[in-house]
C-alpha cells in the first residue's frame, strides 16, 4: 500500500518520525517537547527540523522560552490554541555553532532533571533558557 501510486495511504513520510510537538491548547506558556516516532494526534502540533543548522533540541528550547510565549500571546494568537500555522509565524534566530553548543547544554540539563523527576530544579533551568533566548534575540 505504501508503494502503490494509486493507494490512498497518506502520511507515511510524515508519520512515525521523531520531531517536536506541543499541545494545541495552551496555558500561559507553550509546553514543547521531543516527539517519539509515533502517529500524530490532532491535539498535538508536530514539527520536524529539516536542517542541522536549527536542530530540534534548539527549537524545543526556543519554543519553551517565556519570550516566545509572550510573542505568541501578544502578536500571533490571542486564543488558547497555538496551531502549526501560528507557529510558522514565530521568528527563529538561526544560531551559530557556539550558540548551539550552549543551548544543547541547557537542553541536556533540563532533560536530565525531567528524567530524574526533579521539577523543583526545572525553574532554575527555565530561567537559564529565558535569559539565553532573550540575549539571542536582542543582541
């Protein structure tokens, strides 16, 4: 069915890919996370990085910043939903190699705290993310 050009099977290039996603219904901030190789829910927006210059860990970090949450609330969408169409309106700074290394370090710290169920320390990482993304966008 996947290889027959007459087949109506849709999405085999889209489904079962790793990427990043967030819930369609937001609270105050976008809660972006790494997506495993699964089908996609209509309530979870899914994106995939197409270039190593802007890898998924970088996008997850940017999307989880308070600056981007403020931008989405103020300039993109004032409802409680953030769709993939809305996300396409978020300006993304293409990082240098050094900036990628710094963001990767912060991202890895957050993942480690999440794996160890250490939510109290995650606020410290959130503040690091926020400061770094503000510096990245305003320099």
